């Protein structure tokens, strides 16, 4: 688990968009963005690994 603290600068930037936003909302948005980025990286890494694995696979001898 990643611990996130919201800086005053981040909170000020968020309040430029929504003056009523609170620290918890900004923190939740940052956590969601990080989770989405990690998911995208896992998907990208997984598809590359599968592609490489498939490319190196020997033909199945049972199919002859």
C-alpha cells in the first residue's frame, strides 16, 4: 500500500477547479489515478510477456 499525503500546492490547484474540494477528495483522486496507472502498466507488461511467450512456443506435437 502506498501512503499519500496531499501537498498544499496540490490542494490549492484542486481548489482552483472546485473551491469546495477537501483534502480527502483530492487524496482519493490521486489514489485512484495511481491505481489506474499501475493497472495499465500490469496490462501492458502482461500483454508483452504473453506475446513473447507465444512467439517462442514450439508447435504442439499432438497436433500432427
